[in-house]
C-alpha cells in the first residue's frame, strides 16, 4: 500500500514540475550559469517579464547594484575629483528666548510693525541684530523664524518708552554693540532671559499709555498765542479734568471710541484700571500736562478719542450727558485728538513675574529706570514739545472741532472722514491681530451673542439684548471692585472681559 502511495506522489510531482531541460540540478551549475549569462552581452528579449528563476533574479539585482556603485561620476571641466571643503566652517550657536526692553521716538517712522517700503522700528531693530550677527539672514527675512513678537503695535508717529519684544537670541549679547548700529531715536535698555514659551504680547496683562498736551486746551477763553503761552492750569481745573477721566474707569463698551464696532460686539468691552492727570511741567515757556491711562487692552483710536471727548467736556462744547451717551447703544461721533502726544509708557508682566520669580528674572526693569527716563527727556518729550510749539498741532485741532457735531450724519459715514482724519496716524494698541488670540471662553461668548443678534427682528428684542449687556457690564465692574480690594486689580475674572 505504501509503495502505491509513493508512486502516486512521484507522478503528481512530474505533472506539476517544469520540463527537465529547464531545471538546474546542482548549486555549482546554478552559480556557473548565472555568471556566464550575466557576462554575455544583453540581447533584446520579448519575454523579460517572465521570471525563470527567483534566485537568478535576486543575484542579477545585486550584481547590477554593484555595477552602479562602482561607476565613477563624470566630472565637469575644471572640477576637481577631491572632496569639497566648506569655506565657512559651521558653528552652532545656542539660542534662547529673550525679552528685550527698548525705547524709540516714532515721529519719523510709520509705526512699530514691519511694513515694506516705509521706515519702521522693527526694520531698523532687526537690521541691527543681523549686522551684529545675533540673528541669521533667514531670521532677518522672516522674523517668525526667531519667534519674534512685540508687546504692543504702535502706529505712525507714536513713541514708546518701554516697549518689550521677545525673540530667540544667543546667551551672550552685547547691548552696546546693538545700540551702535541703531539710530539715536531707538535704544535698547536691557535684555533678559525668559521662559521658552514666553510671548511678549500674550503674557502682558496690562499696558500704560501717556498722552502729553499743552494745558491751554482746557481753557476755551484763550485766543491769542501769547495768552496760551502764559496760561497756567488751576487746581480747580485739574480736579475737573480728573473727575471726567475717572468716568472711564471700569469695564465699558467702547464701540464709539473706535471704528467698525457696534454696541453688541463683545470685543468692544474694555477694562480701564486708571486714567488721571499725572503731572504738569513747563517746557519752552509753555505748560504741558501728562495724562496716564492704564488698561488691559486698547482698540484703534481709543485713547485719542477718550482724550478728545474729555477736552470737549472741559471746554464746554458738550456736557457730561454725552459721556453716558457715548457708552450707550446709540452712535456718537467723537473727535479724535492728535497722535503726536501719545506714547507707550509701560507694559506690565505682574502675573509672569509672580509665576516665575524663583527661576527667571523679573520683567519690571527697575535697574533700567534711570536710562529710560533719560531717554524720554532727551528724545521723546523734545519732539512732542517741538511739534506743539512749531507746528501748533493741538491749536490747529482746536480750531477744527469748533462747531463739531456729535450726532452721526450722512456726510460723515465713518470715523475715517472725521476731524483730524489721517487714518494712518493711530497710536493705540492694535486690534484685529489681538482679537484673534482671545481665550476660549470669550470665543464661546462671542459666538453666542452674535447668534442672538442675527435672530433679532424688532426693536423690542434689541432692547432686551442691550439690557442683558448692561447687566453683564455691571456684574463685571463688581468683580473688578472686589479684585481691587484684594490687591489684584490687574486680574480679570469675568469671562465677558477681553483677555490679552
């Protein structure tokens, strides 16, 4: 029985195996045949796709690969066969995130942010860093490679005493070497090591701006140039100015103090921590006043319109009722004060300092205070005073706002056509870019309110929404008052407030 099974097995193998002529029976013969076939000149075969032997195919691939590796690369005329050596040895420089404190007078510049074709602060700063070999050419062409970020985007004609930018720099940086490559109107005061994720804009929890103006703007009875020059503000007038500026404190809707905003827009809610007349000084026989406003964030033209409305109330061109109406849902045309006196005075990082006080240096910049104040006296204030005395900036603006109407009309459809209508001359902290970085809670709230506004079909619903927003503002103010008592007035715990 077993012999019969063996015969059946052999017969089945004969049927399935190829013809005996194609079978190679020994390993020695396999190697000899394949080598001979490979050395023979290649002939055109129509059945190349048919693989006769798997082992033969593998060997042929290995043989062709060796032939390809041993072929010499043809050199071009005049080219050496030796390995090329890099002319400039590569040196890896360790870079870390740094916070840079600088000041500048922006009178002759078109703002802080880089803008091709016009002089900007960023362009001169990055060029100085590149010339000092602290950033690469790729970083200079695209500052995002160095993770460059500014704390505030000041615009045309606006100065800054304590602007802070963050970017990656070498651990050893010579400040004097950078300043030697900068113009006199721009100066770096200090550089400190920051955390790897530090962002000078998002980590800033508040900003302080100053606005310098001649005090004669508060007295409407002055007409001649000599009277304005001899005027000195009284204590009663200073008290009145501070009372009006105090109205801005808290969280309010500043939709009338900027462009393309409406009352129901959550992004128009801004929190002002303080606004007051800080000091009075005399320069070139003219008395000037410096106003300081501290807020969490600002919108386009907001500070200049706040100053413009205050001046109009002090001069008697309107009453305090207009202040309340400006924060209501109705449209009010507020005059925009000149941008010459506006200056970014300080950016605040109290929350950052409290969190990383044990591992990183404080960003309060106390050691650089003397250098900053000297730069303000030598570079910033002289240009503001010069613009007021020689160019009569505020005097010309006062002439234009005579007879100004606060009611909207068809002739003045937008703030761009308002008095002093140079739209490029805005000095407040930029808007569209910052609004994209709001927290998730604000985005959810914005979507909820915007969806409600789309479903409003009559005036009754509009009134209900307005009342709802008024209640939110009142609740937010209560939270800020409680925070102020606890010593954390810079912190906003309401989800309706704009978080920067």
